[in-house]
């Protein structure tokens, strides 16, 4: 029994092995091993330099006030400019403005002042006292304004004086001629044109001694400029022995002066002297021909030394006289200036007004003063001490400008040159007496 069970077990095992072989088929071939992966060459990384720690940048803060002006690196030195862009003299106002702007262009192209560029903020003073007050207040409220070129006319200049004095902003007028503008007790007041007192004295002498006129009527436009000059002319003419037959005022903006001219004609003056501006001067010269003054001569001032006078007077301008407080013009420098002016602005300077060179020179007076007292610190900030600057402007000496050699006296009179008399001949101003012809 034992042997039978062993045989049975053996048979079962044999049958199982045969069945497994039938299910599995041929033995599987051994899979080929994948080719070895080549290791990529890894470039050595360059050592990374550690960036240096940035230094802390301290922001520049300008703290300008009534004691100093501070200008941070990259900022500009700022001047104010005031010109009558509207009002009775828009042409001369544009001319003054252009003179300032060309000075700024020239300074910046030459490297600026102590390495800082400059700019001028030109405002319209309208040749009007109230407007001049507003402009002065605008500049006084801006602590970055170092100095002001202007005002253009005497009225706004006089209005601005107390405001500029309090703000410690010096000004230099290129064309305000009233003698009261400068005084010993006004250290911020400066002028770069001759005064009405000088002009009136020269004009009266020319009328009395050269033209041989002994009877003159005097008219004015009631402005600080026109009235002041008329009164000065009257005093000088009478001191020479002349007779003033009338002192009559008109208003700026009026256009019909025939009634007052008819009254003036009743005393048969040989000349009418007018203190005022271009339009009124031209209209008076024209209307004299209609009111019994056709044979009387006519003389006016620098406010009428313009193309505007010639246009307003028309044919009546021929033969009439105009006086002008000329600077001692440097011929070559002015010829170069005129060419650059025309290229920049598209106008011949004298077609707009007579004081472009004066305006140009005021900016260079300020430049010269800043170069004397300005200090640039280690942080690159420019500091201008206002009191030192005020003194440096007043102390200007032997500065060569377009208007001659500029030297300021103790009260701020800085102009060179003298008075000139022009006569209209063939529609143009021709100098007949005065500075440059002696």
C-alpha cells in the first residue's frame, strides 16, 4: 500500500510539470542590457563675485529762504524776468524777454555757472504798477529765485521795490529810467540804463542850444515814467531860459488828442515835448498836423524809440526827434549778438525794441556775482548767500558787456554810455546828436 501511494504521488507531480511546460512555452530570451549612459562633462562653474553692498544715497534737499538759495545737483539756478509783454509796449517787452533768454542760452552752452545750468522765468509786468506788484509777489513767494531782471518800466519797478526788499531779492532793471528807482538806502535796487534826469538835461540842452527853440509845450501820459520825465525836461528847459507854454497830461490808451492839442496850439509853441510811450507819441505827432501845430517840432523819449512810433505816426513821423539813453555798445559783440538773436527768435532786434542788449547784460551781472560768492559743497549742492550776493551785484566793476564796461556805483547805477538824439529821415531813425557823435 505504501508503494502504491508513492507511485501515485510521483505520477501527479509528473503531470503537473508537463502542464506547466505547455503553458509557459519556450523559455524567454534574456533581455540585452541597455548600453551604458555616457556621463556628460559638467563645466566647472566660474566663481560668482559677490556684488558690493550699495552705499546709501542721501537725497539732496534744497532749503532756500530769505537768507540763502540752495541748488541741488542736476537742478538749475533760477532768475526771474519781468517785461511788458502786454500793455503799451508789447514789442519792446518781447525784445527785453528775448535778451534775457539769449543770455541764458549762451551761459548754458558755455557750461553754466559753477557747473549749474540756469533758467529765467519771464513774467508779464504789462508796464503797469498793479501788475508789477503781482509779479513781484510771485517771485518773492518762490525761494528758488536768486535775482530779477526787470521790471521793464518805471511804474512796476517802483511798485516791486518794497516786495523785493523784504524777500532779499536784488533786481536790475534794464529799461526803467525814473531816477527814484535807485537810492542809497535800497541795496537790492540796481539799474542798467541811464536815468530820466540825464536824458531830460541832454534833451533840453539840445532843444534850446542846438535847435534854437525857446518856447516849448510839455505833454505826458501820467505814468511814473512819462510824467517824471516831462517834469524833469520842464525844469531843465526853464533853467536854460526857455519858456514852457503848457504842461498837459493825457491817458495811456486814449487815441484822440485833438482837443488838448488845440489848446496847446493857442500859445504857439515851437516844439511839443512828450514824455510817454510809442503809440500815444505817434498819434500826437500825427494829430499835431491837424490842430494848428503843423510847423512845431516834436521830441519824445526812449519809450517812443520803436517801430511802433513810426507806424502810429505814419508820414507825420518824418523830421521828428526821439532821444535814447544808449549804452556804450561794443560793435563786434553786438553784431554777433544780433545775428544769434535773429537766428534764435526770427526777428531783427531793433524791429522790436531798443533794450535787448541791456536785458542780456543784466543776466551776466548776476552770473558774475554768483561766481564770486556761490559755494559748492562736498555733496555737490550750490549755496548762494543772499546778502553776499546782493553786495556782489552792487559791487560789479569793469564787467565787459554788450552795453559797454559795467560798473555799479554806490546807489546801483550801473550803465555806461550816454544820451543820443535821433531824427526820423526817410522813415528811419538817424542819429543827429549825442553819445558816439561827439
